[in-house]
């Protein structure tokens, strides 16, 4: 595939961001929850990007919606509690990804 969709790019970027964040969180403070969460969400977003790159939009977008909903819930709660920049950034990124994937999935089902 020569041209990748915006949803593919968004999910691939989210995969890289959350995985990197998990690794950085672990390396700075030895936080196993950061490493595990970063790995799990990175895997979910990578799976979504893979399916989108293979043309299986419904599965790719579904996985993206799942990952974004879960990450947004977890990080949103943390952002409200701590007001720290990383949870706020991850909540915003997951919300953008959720809205984009949801809109695209809606358009697929609508047509």
C-alpha cells in the first residue's frame, strides 16, 4: 500500500508514543505499571495500525476505539487527579484518535 490513511498514521503514532512513554516511565522511576501499560496500549494501537494497513478497516478502527476509550479513561482520571502534563497529553491524544476512528467507522457503516 503506497498511501496510508490518516487513521493508520494516527494509530501508529499513538503506538510509538505510549510505548516510548512506558519505557521512559520505567527507566526514570522503575515504574512497572508504566512499562506494562505502555506495552499493552502500544500493542493495541500497533494492532489497529496493522489491520488498517491491510485494508481491514472495521477491525482496525474497532481496536483503535477500544484502545482509545481505555487509555482515555485511565489517563483522564489521572489527569484530573494530578494535573500533570503527560496524562493530559495522553488523554488528548486518545480523544483525538477516538473521535477520528469513531467518525471513520460511522462513515463505513453509514454507507
